[in-house]
C-alpha cells in the first residue's frame, strides 16, 4: 500500500486492530495518531499510523508502564 494513502477511521482502526470507537477516543483525548480533516471526514495517513505505533513500541511491560507514567495527562 502506498504510504501517501489516506485511510478512513474504520480502515485505520482495522489496520491497527482497534475498534473505530477506540481510535475515536484516542483522537478526542489527543493520544492517537495525527489525522487530517477533509470537511467533516477524518482521514489518517499511513505514515502517521506507522509513526504512532513505532512511538509506542516497547521491550517490556515495565518500559510501557514507565512511559505511561511519564506522559502528561491528556486534557
């Protein structure tokens, strides 16, 4: 798939193996991948999805817990 391709919320959620609602909650909380608004549509660029998952790749659950504890609270 071309990395410049934009996916809908449902397509992005499927790629990430999340529910569309979970992806929406991340977007509202500001903890999800970067997105583009095209009118009323929310679109996700594949490279942004890849970046988001790469930033959340850990070698242990302890490392993930430390990262979560150090992250500022979403407003």
